[in-house]
C-alpha cells in the first residue's frame, strides 16, 4: 500500500510497469465512472507526442510541487466523469500529481465531514477548489 499511496479502504491504484501512475480510485468505479476507469487504463498506455505540443501541457511539466487531488463524486452524476477524466489525464502527464476519485456514497462520513452537498467537488492538497470544477466542465 505504501507504493500506491492509498489512504482509504476499498481503494486501488493503477500501475504501469510496476510504477504508480498517480491515478487512484476510492470505491468501485461503476455507473458513470466506469468510463473514467476504462479511459484511465487507456491513457496510461497512450503515447504523448501530440499532447506534449500543447502549451497547457508544457506548463504542467514545469510543476514540481506535489499535488494531491481528490474528486468526490456520485456514481449517478453525469458531470463527474468529465472532471475525473480531465484530472486523470493531467496526472498521467506529471508524476508530481496524484488524483483520486472518491465515491461519496462509500465514504459518506468523510463527505459529510467536508460538508459536500453536491458533486463533483475537487480538493487540492486538502483545500476545496470549486472554480477548478467549473473550468474543467467548460473546457
């Protein structure tokens, strides 16, 4: 579990060649999040040559501080997969970024403690970032 940086029960991380990809799932990615899971598997094996040319991804490569991104979702939410998939893509491009999809129904007490009343909700290093969700949904 140390290698995968998993902090919750009922969780797993995706590995590539035995190395942590930075993509974690807390809860079973069913419902609308099943596509997020399949796309994450696809993207960790994807070649990045075309994406590397985009300026936004060049900026991501300059990021050296560690970011722990957690996205609280509901498996019935139709907007949640867009946010999860965008963050998973970002994580596969920079090893300093770890992303975790958190099923708010499975981790209900944690969602309640964080006063999550609607999803998706993104936390970066423990701080809620609602504006990031709005930007990801618009892009």
